């Protein structure tokens, strides 16, 4: 197998090798400095490209640059964000250039799939977020920093567990069982970002993205429509997030040190009643149900014990966490060799005791101009994220503090000689259970860029993403009292993701007004993730394996050598084989057209549909350059663009298209076992998305007001569904593309930025974006309960959004007896609950979402803030129903907001009478079926996501010092939240069971830990 | 230059073509650790292994390794379920609704037994002659017993109507994945009997493991036939098959009834599921629900039943109960251990079937019935003092058999089926909770998914019991 893979790749290498042999040319090195025409200050990061070439350099922080060009080059093009581009003829070895600020980003070069484009020529919908925005705030994982930054990109930040991942949705969700997550591409390599690599272990989804180092990121481009994602074919439907890492620039070595130090706590927590009040409410419920005497108490606790105990479990499990983040980077370059290196250490303790995420990272990116027409680039990064895990949500820990760890329960026994073990006691596992999840990611690539002839650029790239993950757990003998030594286990897995691509780019300018850019490419991807056939590997031992690696190795090797016990198994494996082409044509520098076609084959697709073809067409018109627009006052820029294309979603598991049997890890009577493990479907293929986008990008008042308004219309068909089969076939799932299925996502996005004051010393700008997405299931034929989000009450129903809440309507409380009044399907009041009364009452999808920001600068001082908001949509408190029934035999903590309940005839109250058994409400089968709009909330909120005060030391002062730039800052995240939601934090990402759960139930909470609130201080220093 | 250009571009094109050519194998990379159907049915050992897998389902905590029995006991009239929550509470209250993972998992596991059995039956041609009879007989037995266990829980009992046309369960006889509607109870029982009889005709008389009976023999097929006919109140056939099992001489009553559930001690098991620590532990859900020495039991008895079962100090089986091991709980101690070998039908039950069926038939079989019930009584009371006389009436024998059945098979999920069988036989409601044996809530609701896959699927009416 290995040999074959190498063979498959040989042609790529061969081509590149041969190509290098044929290169020759005469060279010239041009140096110079780029400055601002206004005040003469040096301009960093200016793109300098020889005319007719796609490969250039960028200026160093002091504005200097050095570039080797061929003799055929006579002109250099200088361009930079916010400055006009300038063409300068090469008249000697030194070229000094002044650029004038245009304050328009239209000449900005942005990253697109397999290349870059000038923004004015871009025909697709792409939002760019600069790396500074990603690294400036402390977040559990880099993608959380995108929140509020890009229109139509919904980020629901992960919950309060360190390292937790966010739900990212680009222009809505069109999938049910297949993942709705975007494709993440780092420096051209599609990376593994599956949050279900470890399922839902310990009520947390492993987040592979958390190991990505925010300090490495130069920019993030979010591709939204088919004009942008079309080049990713079968994987473009959910949008693509392109991450470009920092690279070296020419000039003297520049070091950057930045840090953040601070504390973390929680945003909003739930308030529960204390022990005495809980007992009083329990007694009330007991008597309400017609019992007499003292109410029975759970776990054999007596009233005497209970009334003397008042434990605050939340306080016992939380802390003020320490945040500690350091990054040191170096950029240096000559005309031949440019280097960027970065070392990072960060530790986020979070607010849960014993919970922390520690990341160390190292990066080395190098670009070597071996020949004037040959560049070799190395991209390499190593990241290691160590997650000190704690139990959460349904698995215990802070989840217990919000559920079954009652204030009447004791932590220790009466003599304090041991824990109190009969009742829920999360302090035991806090002290006696340890878990480390370690994720290592090595992402390295080599690219050769070769220009065999004028205007032809051939680029070959090979990259490998190697991941290694250990999930270690350890129980002390105190936790696992049946074991005398302690119990260690490790669940290892390791993956290899190789990508090789070869592209050829040809620029053709037949006449002054016509510019063509042809791209032809092919790509192979091969991913394998392995683990052991028996997982986890366990042993009774006195130390965890991470402290005793030798013992683990000994154990593993002895098991491996015996072969019968464990073998290496490639649990997940897929390949993609793709061919793609793109033609860009620009006419008069005003009209741009783009055609894309991609053929994708994948091992994930069924035998009957091995390959798919995905075309896209798009166009842009810089209409403000037309003569008839020239006279419109105050208009500085206007561009119209539109796209249509067909892209796919192949974000589902592999090996799903055939019936599967697996060998049992158990035996029967000592003999091997075999199980029918799943039914397949040879017709399985990608989901198909038809994607239309139309937009206007504008600038007014000399581009002091800029923005974009976009409309899109997306329909997904061939929707992949896993459940909804008759369970009497012995299985509840078969992956298949549903006939007659269609989901619509249609929406409007608006973003704008206004520089209100733009003086030399004083600057004030405001910006923001808002998006409205209409999500609707247009065609669907299954019953209402066929698909549900995990254990949550969200459904798929024709005519309604994905993930509608399907609940019994709670009308109110009957003041005479305190019983709940429900509405049946027809809206008629009834006091008998029935699951037949369920109807569609809400949706977990917001009506509007977005963010706005403002920045005020005076001389070196800067005050900036970012707000994010959600308007409309619902939150369903799946755990709220049990918290309300806390004093019934469910025995959970009782929330203070439920105190507004009926106690005596005549009471007008929000919540009904308390009961000792949920079944005392007529018709309620059990507390599990007590789902109603009593716990359905509005999801609207406004959150102050970020507030930063910074001071940059003036350049004049710095000259006396060692530093080239020095900035100090203080940042707070999630400082303020405005919401009517009674259940704590309204930004909810719970643990999910699978992609379907994630698609349907983003706003469902089940003992979800609130997100972090942080305060940090730090510096950024260049020297 | 031009030549160079031509040459380079050609190399590029050739390179791309070579890559394209190598792609058909490149796209054939399934995950490892899985076998395809072709691979499985290529060797006899795989097919044997597939059958072994089904045995582990029989001891699985989701199916007959305790779940079927526990849910049956919740529907019965011995438990104090006032502190049960969630699915258990619903089932205990005899108001099982359309949702409930505990029930759904059991249903699914039962049908997985059936699906795997059908998978084997459809591919018998791939099995060599040496293994064919066993593979076929096992698969038929598995399919028959699983349908039987499920129809008893999800449909009104045999005898509920004169022609048994009440809806039963989906009868799955192929691996087709389309949704099918419920067959009638009669159709299900007929198929169960047909499958078990076919199994009986091809299964061996001995498991070849020195009397351990870790794999199916004709005797487990016949034991199930006895159970099925007995449930149908078809006493002649029940007697016939119970008699054949007993007369095979392969099984003996344990002298000590506590060894029936133990590690390696029982001689009663018609089919015994062996325990292999860390590889396969049958009966886990008996232990997790009932265990009362290391934790508070989930399932425990009402005072009424506890007093009834422990009222006679001479009864050695009183040792199965305790209200002191965990104060406040009327506990069963029958499953207080870490592991056990699980008998899937034991000789005690077969004797009790022959006793009651024999008495029902009367005539020459009554004497056999009296001998049978006296075997059970003598063991329970440590002597013959409580034995019935040789001249005991059929009614006395039937009464004794029913009483001994409840006491012997406590915690084995038997009682609720007796309430229904006796209801169908006599029309009397013997439920201590006072519900009519025909009330809706006495059977489980189907998983809602059946209806979502097929709107025409008929769910059970709910509620109506006490």
C-alpha cells in the first residue's frame, strides 16, 4: 500500500525536479524602501511584485525590501492594504517609493483557494480577518476570535471548559446527518478538524482546532459562496476557512515578543437555592402530592443530617483561573532567504479547578529563492495542546453542582476520615480523578514554485499533517475503592494526513485590456487515523501513564507482541483525488469573470458514485470606474458581483457505503466473535449545494465609509440522512442520500465601516455587520420524530428551519390548583399533558446575528471594543426541566428563578405547583417526557465581547530605547452580557453526540458550563 | 526557448496523466478493522464467529442478559417502583410512552439478533456441509427465541382474542431494510414455533463440550418450544417438549438452588452463557439492577411481596431476600455477585412447565406432574414435608406449580407473563396491583422510530393500567 502511494506521488516530484533543471536566466537585485506619502513613515507589509509575475515580496517593518528579478522585468507593482497601488519602473538597483493612503482596501491582495487575487478582481464572497484580531484576545480556541468579525459567519463560542471548540456556521446550515462545519485549510493543506474524533467522551467534544496557535496566523479568509469555494468542489458547501501563517519578510531580523497575563472566571452562573430552602421546597412538594409526614430524602440522608448540611458545590469546584501566554517570534530575510520563526507557550486555567489547556508551539517558515525563477518554501509547525480535563455536564463535576449534588449532601463523612460516598459528591473526582488529553500536531510542507517561462508558474506542494493524541485517565485508589493501587488508562490515536498538489498558472495578456489567468491543478489527499484494536489500554498501577511513560510502553509492547490482544487498526481512512481548473478574465480592469471546475473522487463515496463534477461561474463589475458613475457625488467605489455554482458536502465518515462486520474484542466461550456492525449503501455520495450570491461592495466619502451588502440563495439537495429507518431491521441508521430532500438557506448580509474622525492624532472609527439567514426545510418526507438532535428535542420538519423545537405548549398555571395548563395541537387548553400535544414552537437558529466594534485612538492611546449579538431564535433548557423538578424524586438542585411557583389557591405564578413525582401532573409519563415551552427561552443577547485599552510608546521615545515598537494593553473578554435568558450564559455550545446533534441543537443546554470571562494585561514589543 | 516550453508542458501533462491513472486503487481505501460481507462469508470460521457474536447478544445487558427480565419485572406486581425515575418509572407505572432509550435499546438488540440470524440464513450456501446444520439450527433458534421474547413484551398476549388477530410485532424473516407493518400475534407465534421446530430438527443433541451446553442443542430449541406452547396455554405440546427435554437426561436439578446463577455451578441450564472476565460477562443487567450488597438496589420489592415471599421460615429460598443488607430496601440477594454464568432457560422452569401442563392435561400425566412439583418442593423446603400427596388434585398441583414458579423464578422477569397467561387461561386478574390483564399499559410501546419510518405503522394504545 505504501509503495503505491509513493508511486502515485512520483510524477509530481519528477515534474518538479525536471522543471528545476531547465531553469536559467539573468538576475538583478532591487532594494529600496516604501514610505507613507503623508508623513514619511515606513510602510510594512507592502506587496512588491514584478509586473507579469505572481511572485514577489513584501516590505519589512522598516519599509525596506529586497527583491531579485529577471532581466525581463522592467516594472514593479507596489500595493498595500489601505494604499493605492503604484507601478514603478526599475531604473537602477535602488527603488524608493511613496504610497498614498487611499483608505480603500480594493487593491489588497487576498488569499483564495490555490492562489491570491486582488480584491477588486475577486468575484466571490470572501471575508478577511487579520491575524492581529485573532491573537489579541484570549479565547479557548482560535476560531472563537472570529465571532462578530465577519458577516454571515456565526460563531458560538465553546463553553467554559478549557480548550473547547466553537460551533462555526457560514451562511446557515444545510445538512442533517453530515457535518455542517466548514473545511479548514492551513497554508493550502486541508486539515483534520473533526470534533468527534473522540465522540463525546466526558461530556466534551475534542477540539482539534485548539492546538492551532493563534500567534502564527497572518490572516484568515472565510470563503462563503460558490465563486470562492467552488475550487474546493465536493468540500465547499459549508464554506472554507483559509488560514495563512506568517512568513518572513526582507530586512533586518525583527523580534516580536508578546504576552498576556490575567485571570479567567465565568460569564454568568445559575443561582440555586441553599440547603434549608431546598428542604423546605422538598417538603412542600411532598405534601402537595398528598403524602404526609416528612418527605423522603434521597440516598438515605436523614432530615437531621440534611438540615445540618449546606454545601456550596459550585464554590468547591471553581476558582479564579490564571491565564499566561507568551510568544516570541523572529522574522528575517534577504533577497535569497526569508525566515519566520515563532515559539509560543500559553496556559489557560479556566475557572474550573484542575482544568487547564496548555499549548506549546513552534513554527519555522522559510522561503528560499534558489534561482530567480525557483522558490522553495518550507512551512512547518509543531503544536502540542495538553488539556487537563475535568468531568463536566452529564458526566459530573461542575455538571453535578448544577444537578444532582444537592446542598444537603456532605463532602466528607462525619469524622472527616473519608469522603461521603453514598450521595453525589463531585469533590471525590475533583481530587481523585485525573485526566490528560494531549494532542500533538506536526504540520509541515514543502512547496516548489517554478517559473519555466514568462508568465507560467508551476507550483508543487507536498504537506503532511501528523497528529498524535493520547487520552489518559487515572483513578486513585480513593476513587476506585475496588482497586488497591489505582487505575490508569490510555486511549491513543495517531493520524497522518498527506496532501500533494500540483498547479500550473498561466497569465496571458493579449492586448492591454485583456488579462487572463489560467489555473490547472490536481490534488491527492490521503488520511489515515490509527488506534489499537483494544482501546483503552488499562492497568492497575499507582501512577498515571503520563507520569510513567516507560510502564505504558512496556505494557503496550507486551500486548502488541502477543498480537491476539491488540493490533494497530486504521480506524478512519479516506482519500481524495481531484482535478481542477480556474479561468479568470479581466477586461479593462473593470469587468472580471471567473470559471471554476473541479472533479473530486473520494474513497468515502459509494461504488456507484465515485466521482463528482462541481462547476462555478462568477463575475464582478467595478461599476464606479464607469464614466457614467464618475459624477455621482461622494461615491468613491462601487463593485457589483455575482456567482452561481454547484459545490458539495463530503464531510461525513468513511466506509459507510457497504455492510460492515467487525471482529469482537470479546470472545464467546474463548472463541472469536464477529458482529454485523452496520448496513451500507453503495449509492452514497456528497450532498449537492446550488449556491447563488449577489453583492455590492461600496465606498463613500473618499472611502471613509466602506461596506458590503450581499444576498445569497443556497439550496442543498441529496441530503445525507443517517437515522429514520425502521429499527426492526436491527439498525437505527443507514447513511443515504435522501430522495426529495431540499434545505434552503437564504440571507442578507450587511457590513460597514466608518471612519468618523480621521485626524493625525485623533482617530475614531465604528464598524459592524449583521446577517439574516432564513433556513427552511423545503422538501422532506419523514415523520417528525425521525430525526432528532442527539437527546435533544429538536426536529426536522418540512417548511420549518433545521432544528425546530417540537414541544408541548405550556399556557400557564391554573390559580385554583396550581396545575399546569397545556395547549393541545389545536390550541385548546387542557390540563392533561400528552406527547400528542407537541407542536413546532421555536427554532434554535437566530433571526439576526453579527457584531459591531469601535476604536478610538488618540496619539498612542487606543480604546477599542467589540460587541456580538444574536436577535431571535430560541434556547431550550433541556436540563432546566430537571432543575424545576429538583425537589421531586429526580432530586436535583432547584433554581432560584423557579421560586415564582404556585403555593396556594389564588396564586398567580409563572411556574406550577411543586410535585414529588412528575407523573403527578396529569398525563406526564415521567420527568423525562416533561418537555414543554415552560423551558423554551428567547436566545437574544448582546455581549461585550472585547474591551481593550492600549498604549503604544511614541516612536520618538522608542528611538532612545532598545525597542522598535512597544505597546501595552489590557483586555477583557465577555465582560458584559445583556439578555433576558434566565438559564445563565446565553451563548451555548453543549457537548454533542454527533454531527446531526451539532447541526440541530446548537442552542440546547444541558448543564453546560458558562463561557469564560477573562481579564488580561500584556505587551507587544518589537526589537 | 520554444522547444523548451513545449517539452516542459508535455512533461507536466504526462505527470498529470500518470497521477490520474493511478487513482482507481487510490480511491479504494476503506477503514480497517471492518470486514465486508464477501470476506465474512468466505470462511466457515467467520460464520461460526458470527454465531458466537449472537450468543453474546443473548447475554447482553440490553437484551436477555437482564433487560428483558428487568422491564418484565417492572411491569409485574412485585416491585416497589416509587423511587424509579425516567424510563424505568414509566414502565413501572405501566404508562410507557413513545420515547425511551432503555426500551428502544432492548428492541433494537432483539432485532439485531434476528437480523444477524437472517444474514446467516441467507448465506447458508457459503457454509460447508460440516458446519451447515449447526449454523442453520442456531440461526433459526436465535430468530425464533428473539421474536418470542419481543412479542411477549410488545403485544397483547396469546389468548387476548379468540383468533389472536391482535397486532403482534414486525416479523423479520429477511434482511430487507424496508419498513414492514406488524404481523398478528398468531402469525408471530406460528413463525416462532416453525423456526424452533426447524431448529430442533437440525441442531445436535449434544454441544460436545462435556455437558456444559455453551452452544445450542436441540434441547434449547425444545425448551423454548415448551415455553412458547405453555405461554399459549397449549398444554399438550408444552408437556411434550418439556418431557423430551427432561427425558434427554442431559440436565439435572441443582441440589442447591443458589447455584443456578453462579460461576460454573449449575447443571440446570439448557443453554448456558459462560462468563469470561474482561471478555464477556453475561447477565450484567441482572446484577446492575438488583445487586444490594455493594450499592442500594435499583429494583426492590413491595412490603406485600416481601412478606409473602419470606413468610414461611421453612422455605430455604428466604435466603434470597433481605431488608437489612440495605436498610429501607426489600432487597433480592439472588444476584449479589460480580459475575455469573447465565442459564438461558433452566431445568427448574422446564419441570414447572411439565408439572402445570401435566396437571392441566390430567389423566396419566397428573402423576408425572405431582412427581415434578414434589422435586421442586423437596428442594425448597429441605425435605418432603411440604410435598403433595400422590393423590393430589390437578387444581392443587396447578396452584402449587404457579406458586413455586413465582418463588423460584423471582427476579427472572417471569411474573408479568404469568399474569397474562393465567388471565388468558382463566379470565381472572391475578395482578396484585389490580389491573386487568388486558389493559394497554401492560405491554410496552414501540419505538417511535417505527412510525417515523412508516406513518402507517400501528403504535400501541397507552395507559389504562394501575
